[in-house]
C-alpha cells in the first residue's frame, strides 16, 4: 500500500494538471509528487530541485534553459488552477461513492500504463469493486456514436466472443458502439471482469446523460475509470487524451464502425504507437460509418476483422510477445541513467517503434543529443533498433 501522503499529493496533482501533460510527469518523477504539489502551492523551486530535474546536465546551458523554461511555464499554468486544490475532499468524496483512487505506487496499478512513458497518468479514479486486469486479458471495442444495425451486430458478436475467452471488454462509455460493447459484455456470463469504461470526466458526472443507467451498471458489475477527479467535466481534449488510456490498457483495440475522421481512429493510432494490436471491421463501401475502418485497413498495419475468431489470433500473438518481454528480476542498468537519458528511455515504446525525430519532439532534445544517448543505451542493451526505428530492449520492462 502506498504512503498516504503520496496518495494525497497525487490526488491534488490530478486537480491541477491535465491528463497527458508530459511536463507534469517529468516534474513528478524528478521531484516526487509531494514536492511538486508544494511548488504548485507556491513554494519556489530550489537550486537542488533544478539539479534533480536536469541531473548530470545541470551545467549544460542549452538543455537546462529549455527544460527550466518549459517546466516554469507549466508551474505557472498549474498554479492558476490551484483554487481547485482540495485533494482530501476529493478522496473522501470518491470513497463515499464507493470508489477508489489508485496510484503507480500501488500493487494493483496497471503496469501496461508505463508504456505511455511521459504521458503516464498521475493516478486513476475508479468506481466499482473490480481491479483493472492485466493487459493481456483486455480487448478494446470502439467506434461510432451513430452505430448502424450492422455495427451493433458486429459489436455483439465480438463482445460475446471476447467474454467467452474470459476477456474484459474495454470501451469509452459513449453512445453507439461503446454502449453496445458494454451492454453485451455485461449480459454475457463468463469469468473475469465483464467490462470497463474509461471516462473523460469526473466519476460524479456520468456522461453522456443517456447512458447514466448503463454506467451505473458498469460500476456495479465492472469498473469505471477516469484520470480526472470528481467535479471535472468532459471536453473535447479530455476525450482525445482519454483515448490513449483505452489503447494502453488493452492488448488489442478493434474499431467496429468509424467515420473517416472519427475519434475512434485516434484510439487506434495510440494503440499503433504503443505497439498494440489493432483491428477494424470492414463494412459497406457506401456507408460513411465504415469509411474510417477502411482507412485504417488501407493506411496502417491494421488487421481486417471479419470473424469473431480473429480475436484468438490477436491474443495468441500478443501473449507470445509479452512472455518474451517479462522482467528477469536482476538490477536494471536504467537505475543509473541521467535525467536526460531517462527522458529518452521513457519516451521509447515497449513493443512498437519510434524515430529519432519523434523522440526530439517528445523530449525537446536535439538530433545529435538523441543519437548520442541512443548509442549509449544501445551499448547498455537498453534499446533495440531495426529498419522501422527504436524501442526499449526486451529485458527492460519495469
């Protein structure tokens, strides 16, 4: 069980730092959540704080200035929201609702979220008695809010098959495909957690209003999850940021129906970036709600799903990959990395691949700096490379 003060601090951070704010993750890792919250409350970062942030490169003017400026701007942004700070009240409230607030220091924290690196959640607010299953037991079913009868039928077939395999059906609690996936999973008798909904607002504000009864049922028989504390309303950006959690918590994400620019494609792209399996159900060529699925199949490494049995193929492949990457239990070389090296290491995917240019965009470091760090990490066998790009080494999952 994590320290109570750390839990309070992380709860407070969720009240002032938006999901997927990489600078919040960087600062929290460097300073710890308790110290970061003290700074947000008004304390001035000390020289020791800045040294801890930039590590061995404290005397590197270019890097230090860039990182300090970015973190400084972020601190001011977070301080402007400090009127919302009341973590004890939020924790008491979620408990009164029958919920919990889990954090990375807890034993039941989903390890798969580490794949999000610099956008890993500060904590998760949950409603329900279930724990989040390990990633290899979860399938994400997502799609259009304006589902057709064809989409509903396909979703029912896939969710029923998933539950027969003992898988948890994960979705976003929205109208259409999401709702059909949740309802089918909840109505199918099988072992394990039936369904999880990842929401884009506080768990005291069920959204959309038309799914309130369904969301109550998920809380009773499955689990509701959100990065946002009670009182926070969903908005467009929070929906988009929420999608990365669906992608990270699921072994495979299947898009059942989606328009050409649907938000469900955003979830699929997150899944691709994380190295997860992605599938899409084809549909009639003249129906707009299948255009996004066809786009995924044409433009990305997405599996065409035309039979519920395809789930067996997707999960067998993933299970083999995970087994090959389990921790060995010996001390990791990353324990001695500098802050700058850790920034690069944390930005690398576990199963997918990424490029030097993408790493530059995430870390703010120059190409020469990135390539130098990757060379060192490669010598230490912490990273691997092929023609598609870079990823963490097989023995480095924490």
